[in-house]
C-alpha cells in the first residue's frame, strides 16, 4: 500500500494526471482505476479500456498506467483508487481529487497549451464590417483589426520581443494565432 490519499486540487476545465509511480507495467500486470468505487479504466494484458461516462476525457498511458483527465469538471471530484495486480502483490494508491470552480475565470475561456505548440484565440462572435478588434496581453496591445479602414496589425516586434514573429491575425474572423507558445506568454488575453 502506498499510504494515505494524495490530495489533488485542480481548476475546472484544466487537466490532471494521476501517476501510478510505475515506470513500465509488465504484460502480466493489471491496472484498475476506480472513481468512488466504480471502475473507470483498466489495463489487462494488451487490453486498455476507459469508461464512456467521461466521454473521451480519460487518457490511459499503456506504458505506465497513469490516468489523465482532460477538461475536468466539478462532478469529476472524488476518490480515485488505483490497484495494481501483479506477481509481487496488489498495491493500492488513493487520490482525493477536488475539481473547483474559480470565479476569477467567470466569463473567461481557459486554454491549456504545451510549450512550443500553437494556439488559436477565437473571438466567438460574428465580425461586422465596422467592428474593431483589439487583442491585449496584460496591459500591452498585441493586435488590432478594423476591417472598414483596412487595418490588420500585429504588434509582435515590441521592445521586449516576447511575441516576435509569432502572431498571426486572421483578417476574416479576427482570430489570433500565437505560434511557439512559451511560459512567458501565458496569462490573460
């Protein structure tokens, strides 16, 4: 037995990975994940399955048995129990997962992106001919669009250079693409 429950708190909409602590499972091992007593994922031999209740939000690492929950919801909170059955015994590990709503993000879309990837920030509205779009990062203007005046500008060469040559503004939709994401560019847009 691994000991007491690991407490994990995660903001609704984020992802969390529950780690087995195993580097590589053996073909004779059986990995069993349960949430509040109900099986949600299992690895047995070459067979790896997740429960449909999570609607493709569970990812099971077939090498380590780690369980990743994407786009977590408050209803996903609870006691996650891992049991590994093998010739060396049946160790168990418990995770107490708490998915919480963060009022700071009310009306804000939270997007998780791996460093080095690209992300497209959507306007989520129809752009009319006389609309003006101003994209900001913190206190800095980083892109501006005003269709009726044919203004389509990105300010990626500002003195600090954190967006240098990595911003693209879609002239039709107003979507802003940021390529090669870095930790220094995470924040509120």
